[in-house]
């Protein structure tokens, strides 16, 4: 096993040689000679003269290596009581036939296909089918509002929309087709056709000459081969979650993405062909793209596609049941999922009910892993709990604990060490590099490694202005934090999560760590609200654990005192509210900005990705009753 320091040094000092070596681990139609190309619009173009196909790498290649009868994809849906397994042979047949369906709808290389699907196998099949013929897919989270869907239709200008008749949220059925129809009505750019997968729960009404049934079209389709594509050809457009303005479509290419996915599965997650990997996310998010569909299949693993929740489908043992049933080797989810499990089952009783002997480690990302959640998972599962940090824009982990290199120790509260290929630095507002343990802007030295965004769809200027123009020669992550004396990275939240209290810049992330460490706290959010005297003061919203009996006033007093002791009186955490729920997006991000705007009397817009719209008026009422601004 290679030493981390040596691997990292090689990747930073000799990136061309390093990534040329990693590129040998995938099957090219034409092996690249020109490894890195830079220009003013994109300083990080990889393998520019190579040719390959992601769908071929994820399916055909493994069959040619004799793994055709290995399980490639497991579909588990507790909300519909459905389970299904696909071998590599079976998945290839479905993908190759749906690629033919798309071609018969006049979808060609470079055309866009918008995929608006629930967590069903057909979502992954459609993605891989697009890749097979060089179409560029744009997956939009199933259940997005018609307005948000229309915005993305206008930006991506898809020739075809692929959807399903409905999605299922615990016990609620959400009909998709009316949302698609409304979105098309609102959009300026109209797709030529829609392909609808009819689910048993709801049969969608199809519009004549525009809408077609998936099941009908697939019956007469022929399996077609993958076509060679330039490494720089776009694989997909993925829109980052936003609330207003023009959507930001992150573009990923075939070549750099494939190399990065292969490298990350072995290096970051310690997975090899035949292992079972479960990313408990959604195909509408970047985790679903990278680690439900592409990376596990490129690496020859078995991937799990789960249509359910961490709780209530049917209980807080849902994740452990899946891990036990399918002998999962590694589970990857967001801290919010495990906080929900811990709130419902604080003693971890469900964990004891299942055989988790195959489960080796837990990976968390998507938001900061607070030490309390880290400690609960370590204590209750006795597994390695590994935080790692990345973004939609990077497509894979910027920092983590690289298991495939050397089993380094974890540190509670840290996202680990920089991943080979990512030169992480901390800069002040003037671009000066800061010493260890000093918070500042987290930036990445150019060139970015393979697998990162190549541009913003139809808006390269936005890529330059948003990411590359703040500090010359660096990519701006938008996150703040520090690197300690051992080289471990600590993410303290978005740079706009830093609040200014009477001239003192304080991290709300640090306060959240302190609040969440209390034994009675299941989850919390700390954000700054307006104060006439001090400019801003922090407010904490707290959810208590199930079964914990503690006086509300006592808990509030203890939390205020903890913050005072560990940060100082200047933190001024005077207001602590006990609430039942927090407003979150479906990917688990807490809407701190929206809550701040509500309290400060500013205009706000609730994103269409919110998990529970009812929480906003409830909180608005709580704020009016409890907070003096």
C-alpha cells in the first residue's frame, strides 16, 4: 500500500505523469497522448486527444472481462415493496435497447436529454443510454416544481424528456406527468418528444404525437453498441441547487470523469471489483451521478439504488436492513440522514438487530459532519466513520481519508486530508496564504484534477467570474476553514456563514459543533440575525433527541454557557429555540439563509428542493412569537 505523502506529492508536483498513469486503468478506444491542455476558458482539460465511452466502461468492458453474471445494480424500494437485481448482462441489454429508443427519437451525439425520474432503475438506464450514443443528459430531481423544471428545459434545450408516471414519497404518490406538461407549457424551448415510464401506481395520460410509453418503445428496440467519443465530449449537465436567477449547469466530460471515478473508488473508498457499494442519495444530485451510477459500475462493483428514506420506510432500521440484506461493504450518505436515525433511535437498538459483518466503513458528505453525529456513529456501529468533502462542481472528494493508499486516522470535525490531485490552500481576503490553524478562504490551486467541471453550460463567463477570478491561479470553493498542523482540513461552512458580531468574525459552524455536542441535542442550526447594536448575533435552533427528558429552560441555559465557555462572551448566543423540525432541501442542506431572511424581514424565496413546505409557515409563526429583531 502506497504512502499518502508520496502519492500526494507526486500528484501535485507531476500532475501530467500522475494522471497519465491513472488513465491506464480504464479501457480507451484511443489512448490519450496529450494529457493536459489549458486555455483561457478552461485551465484544466484532460486527455484531450483520447477517445472512450462511459457506457462501454460501465457495462461492456466488465462483460468482456468475464463478469457478465455478477450483479451490477440492486433496486430496493420499501415504499413500493419492490426488489430487483440486474446482472451486468441484463443491465447492458436494457441500456443498449434504450439507447436505440433514443436514437429512433432523433437523439444524436451532442443532443440533450432531460431526465426527470424517481429512484427507479430506469433513471440509471436512461443516463447510461445517453452516454452510449453521446447524448448529454441533464437529470433533474424528481418532484421538482414545474417552474424550476421549465427553467432547466430552457437552459438545456433538450430534444427529449424522459420521465415516469409518478414518484413515491413514503406513502404519498406524486404524479410527475402533470408537472412535465406544465413545465413544457411554461418553457420557451419545447422538446420534440417525451418518453414516460408507466408505473403501476399511476398511469399517465399521454399526449398524441408527443408522448410515448417507455414499455411500448423498448419492446421493438434493438441493442446497439457504444460509440467512441472524444474525452472532452460532455457527459452531462447537472444544475446546482439555487433559488433565483439563471440556473448554473455544471458540465462534466467523459474522459476526465471516467479516470477520476475509477481512481476514487479504489483510493478514497477502498472498493474493488465485486464489492457492494451503497450511496444512499438520489440520482438528481451529484452523489447519485458519481456514486450510484457511474463510479461503482466503472469499477466493477455492485451498486444499490434505494427508493426510500432513512426513517419511516418503515423505521429507523431501514439503512441497516439494506446493508445486512445485500452484504454492503461501504455505505455513503449525508450526516442529516444519520442524525434523523439517531433522533429516532438514540440507543442504536436497530443496529443490533441486523448482521452488519460485511459493512466495513461509513462515509459521510454533503454537509459538515458534526462531532456529535461522528461520535454516535462510532459508538453505536463500531465502524470506521469517514467524513469527506466535495462539491457538485468537483464531482468527487477534495478531501477525505484515502483508504486505498494508507489507512490514516480520522479526526472528529475534520474532512480529512487533501485527496491526491487537489492542491488545497487557505488564503486571506487579499490572496495571502495563511498558516496552520488559521481560518480563511479554501481554494484549489489550478489545474483542477480530472473529473471536475469543465465549464458552466452555455455560460463560460460565469465559470470564470464565479470560480476563477477571485484569486489568480486558483479555484474558489466558496467554503471557509483551516488546515491544522497535521495537514487535516476543517470545513467551517460557506464563507457567507461567517457572521460579524460587533466587529468580530465568528464561525456559525464552530457554534453548531458546540451546541450539537450536548447529550440532549439531536440536530441544530446556528445562523446570524440582525442586531441594532452589534450588527449580527447568533441564533440557535435545536431539535432534541427522542426519549431525552430535560427541562427546556435548563437546556437553553446550558447551551448558552457552553458557547460562552468555548468561544467567549463575544459570541453572544442568547437566543436558543427548541423546535420540532428544521427546513431542509431534499439533499439534506438546512435553509439557514432563508431563516435569516425571514427573521430580518427581508424578501426570501423558498427553493423548490425543500423537503417539507409546511415547515416554513410553522417557523415563521415561531419566529414572530419568540424573536425580537
